[in-house]
């Protein structure tokens, strides 16, 4: 990985506290095995709990706003943590899974079947990285870290919404 100056990044002895908290989703990224799966699962549970406090007419705007906010907010901390750890895409950076899972949940009915379907679809796309998700990883620093999961979330969102549309017919 290169920094803005073009030199190779090396691990730093210091950690920027707030970026590490955000990028690791308050330490969830250090859970083993499968920190991304933990982050996605916790995101689903947090959205389920939070959705109880959001009026039905506000659910969709809040879902979109939350997904967009986490995506934008996650880019800079992901960049900082990648630089400080000396890794291009550290496995313990899981804010990207949070953003992708939130995207996958957009418009999903509030029921365990739909949450589970959203979770499975997102994790499947995130792990398999179908075209062109793998290419998104090559974007610079935090943008690349975030965008492949954003893409996986969009794939999951589309598939879930198609499934819901076909089920209703």
C-alpha cells in the first residue's frame, strides 16, 4: 500500500483512538473467527432494535441516511487504520461490513426472515465478491476498503427486493 506521498506504508507504533474505534466498529473487528460476520450480525440486531423507535413512514429515509452516513464516515477511519497497521485491507476493519449490511437492509420488512435473508445475501456477496466487486478493492485506501462491501450490499439489496416483489405477486 502506498500513502499519499507514494512511499510504502509501514505499521505505526501509535493508534489514533477514534479512527480505530470506528473502523473496528468499537472492537467487533477483533472478534474471532469471522469478524466481518460478527459485524454484519450485530448490525442486523442493532437495526432491529433501532427500527422499533422509528415510525413506519420514516423507516426508508432513516435506512438510506444511516447506510450513507456509515459509508461516508467509514472511509477516513479505514484509511487511517490501514496506514497505521501497515495493511491494505485489514481484516479487523469491519465498518465496511456495517455499511454494506445497512445497505442490504434498506426496504426489508421488519421480520426475522427478511433480516436473515438480508444477512445471508450480504455475507454471500461479500465473501464471493462477484464481478466487479473485486475491482472495487483496488480503489485507493479507505475508499477501496469500503466500496467492495457497499457493492455487496447493493447486490444483496437488489436480490432481496426482487425476491420480495416476486413473493408479493
